């Protein structure tokens, strides 16, 4: 039994030494190689993530809908303004005004969170709610 205990201790010590050597080979040194020591595929993944982030800035991902009654005699909040914008505030505001006998729809382009055309208060509100 004593022999088995001694063999077990020797094997455990040997495993610790081998584990330490393996760990030393895989971790960067203090004087280090740092980021340059990363595998090449990690650099490629970082470049792809940066490209996706840049591409995402142009996505129309900021949305807001404001529903309201355009006329006093028509209820139910059937009129609405929808702002669809990217990170820089470029996009469009769509507005549909519903009356008793007709509905009209308008589209106004937005650049930098502002519009060259006059905006209704509801359109302004939709743009402000879409702003991150």
C-alpha cells in the first residue's frame, strides 16, 4: 500500500511539472508578444467584426411610430408618422393622415436628424423617439 501511495505522489508531481510547462508555452510572456502572439484566424475575425460594425451604421435600424387623430371629428388614432433612420439620422419619415372620406400619405427624407421640408409636430416626435 505504501508503494502505491509513493507512485501516486510521484505521478501527481510529474503531472504538475508537465502542466506548468504546457501553460508556460501557451501564455504570452511579460516582455511579451501580446496581440502579435494571437493566431492568424483571430486577426481575421477581428477584421470581420470591424467590417460588420461599419456596415451596420448604414442600416435603417432606428424606428418610431407616432399615432394620433389628425382631425377632431375622426377618432381611433388612425393617422400615423413613422421614422426609419440609420445611426447618422439619415432616412425617411412616412406620414399617413386619415380623414372621414380619404387618406393621404407623405414621405419626407431626413438627413442628420433634420428635414429640409417643414415637419409636423408628430413627425418631429417620431424622429426624436427614433434617436438613440
